[in-house]
C-alpha cells in the first residue's frame, strides 16, 4: 500500500481517526472503543421548529404590509382608524372612573364618613365665630331703658359702647333704647345661630335670647326715700321675683357720696346754727338717711342674695367714666361668657386629663389608673400619696361605688376609706399613717350625693 492509498483511506475515515493516525500510536483511538463510548451517551436531537402564538404568520405579515401601503396612499383611512382607537380609550377611561366612583360610594356606605363639602366648612366657620372673642360683639345687643339714657351717666354709657377706650373694632357694641319690663334697667340680648341640614345644604336659623343679668339704675335720693318709707326691701324683692331666682341683678347707685356729703353738710350747718343760737330745720334733717343705715340696707340685699350693688359719683376730672366703664366691662363679660365657660368646664379643676373615646389611651389599663387618681385628686386636701393608696385598694370607680353599696349603714360608708394606710414619703424615717375620717367622708359625699348644692367641707 503506497502513500496515496493511505491518504484515500484517511479521507474516508472520521476526523478523530485521522488525527490519531497522524500524531502517532500514543494518541490513537480505537474505532470499537469510540463506538462503545458513543453508545453510552444518548444524544437527543433538538425538537422541530414550531412558530409561537405571538409570532405573526406569513399571511398576516403580508396583510400588514398591504395595509401600511394603503395608509400611505389614502391618509383618510389612517385618521378614521386613529379616531376609533381614541373612542375606545375614552370609553375605557369612563368605565374606570365609574368603577372608582362606585368603589368610593361603597367605601362611604361601608362605614367611612364622607368628607364635608366646601359649603359645610364655610358654615361651620361662621357657626364658631358667634362665640369667638373677636367676633362676639356682632352677636350682642345692649337694651337700655329711656330712663337710663336720661340719667346723669346715660350719655357717657352710650359713648363708651360706641367708642370703647381701647378703640378696637371688636369691642364696639350695638345698643337699642326701648322700654324694659322694669323701668331704669339695662339688659343684654344674644343672637344665637343654629346650623341645620335642609335638602343636603347647610341652612342657618337665628334666635334672640335674653341674658340672665340686669343692671338696675337708681339715684341715692330715690333709694333713701324707700329706706325711710320701709319699702326698700319689698321693692327689691318684687324685682327679684319678676326676673327669677337665677337671674343676676346689680343695683347701680349714682350720686351716692353726693347724698352723704349733703347730709354731712346739713349737720354742720345745724351745729353752726345752734352755736349762733339760730333755729334749725329739724324736719329737713329728719328726712335724711345716715351712711350707716344706707350701708345696712344695701348689704342686706347682698346677704339675702337679692342683688349686689355698686356706687358711683361724678368725678371732677373724669365725669361719669367710671360708671360707663363698669357698664362696658359688664357687656364684654356677658359677651365672652360662653367661650370662657366652655374653657372652664374643659380645663378648670385639673380636668384637662379628659380621655377621648377615639384614642388608644382611653382603653389602656395603665392610663385608666392614672385618670382615676386624678379624679380622686379633685377632692380638696387630696394628695398623690393618698390617691395612690385608694387606687391600690379600689382600682376603678365602679369597685369603690360597689363597696359603698355593700355597707350596712351610712356611717360605715363614710368611714370606709378611713383606715387605709398611706406610706409616708415626706420624711426620712418613712412609716405609714391613716387616710383619715374627714377625707373618707369627702370622697363618699363626692361620689354618692345627688344634691348639687351640697358642700364637701363642713
């Protein structure tokens, strides 16, 4: 076999046999061994090609090419197609907005409160302004009897109401001169707004109410005549019964010192006339009321809770400004009373610890114990150590009230807490002491009495 024959054989042989023959016996590979190796390894052929759903077929591609050519040749078809696409998008957006609105309505009906409208917010602002310090003067009306206007301090009173000393616009009050139920009186009226919902829209309704306070003007000469006739008490009682027991009356006495000064001057003239040996007009002196009798008559009205009183005189430099200023400050106090009363109810006596129902603090056991201690500390002479001792024995008000109900007698209930031991923390030695009978009685009275006029201190 020559070289050419071997080349022919190698040409028909596989590549690995040709390589083995060329590079020697060390690298030769047997055909049987190769078939044995390849028989052990299973070679899986790749699957046949199948076009996916996303891929376009040949016919579809042809259609797309033809449609693009038509669009280029006729642009009207393209605009019609874009209009149809826009209409479809608008319809889908409308459907989405309707679905969102339905979800919102469903959420509102499922327990979430809808937000108030702009009209309601504006109405609430107007509603809260009627007690605001800077707006309350617009809702007040001062009613003055004509006899008050014609009295000596009348003109100065009207001037102070329209031109306040501070010149602030929020302190200018309206007034009206009209006949009152009792002559020579000054009263106040307040316009109250009520916010109602009529047809889904906020509507205001207003009503004028009379304030439970009245100023009664009288000169010292008029009152002196009633004192001499012994009709002063009956006159004051009749006015009190006309207004009612809870109505606050203030008697404004003008020319008081002038009357007493005239009485002193008459006494001095009588003494001088006696020294000179002249006759004295005893009848005139007998019709005067002394300072002692005047003060006694006025104080008796205050002690009997009929009315309190204020006395005024014309000053040489200020005139009747003191009396007019008193009326002005009374008007401001009456106007701002609702707002101050609301603040006192919420903040006075340490009740700023009020637990709101919509916060977590109101249900926390730790915070409830602290609230209970602060309630106990509203009792006079109650310290934190005493409150802690009571809370350790009775952790809640219901347990304390239940213990009071289980007592066999009133005396036993009053002394229920008397023997509770309190740890001393104010001394170095320490130790314990009793709560005491008096504190125990006060707590029992505060939690069980039904009389609002009862006093804790006896």
